[in-house]
């Protein structure tokens, strides 16, 4: 995605039925961050994108048993 200021945004989305065992943010492990960074570098190189700002966001969705889903957006969730 591209933010309004032109920053490329790479987003990891995690959906959980509930958070009984752990918060959904914990699913974005160091290994996942490493894979996202590797994929980002490939994308930037393959599309010949240089000197453009980018960031990593995380969106979590917790469905819950009743009511609407809870959606949280963590902008600039981690910096490689």
C-alpha cells in the first residue's frame, strides 16, 4: 500500500478467533520480520525502487465470540 505522503507500506495482517492464549501481535515473530524484510528487499529490487521511504505496519483482527471484530492498526510496528 502507499500512504498519502508516498511512503510504501508493507502490512502484515494477523487474524485470531480470540486472544485466550496470546495477543495477536505476538504472532509477528523475529522470524516473520526477517521474512518480511527479505520479501520487501526483493520487491524493491525487482521493481527498481530506490530512495523511497517504506515502513512495516501490522494489522490485527480479533473476531471474538460476540459483537463486531476488534481491528487494531500498528503503524511503523517495527524497524529492521
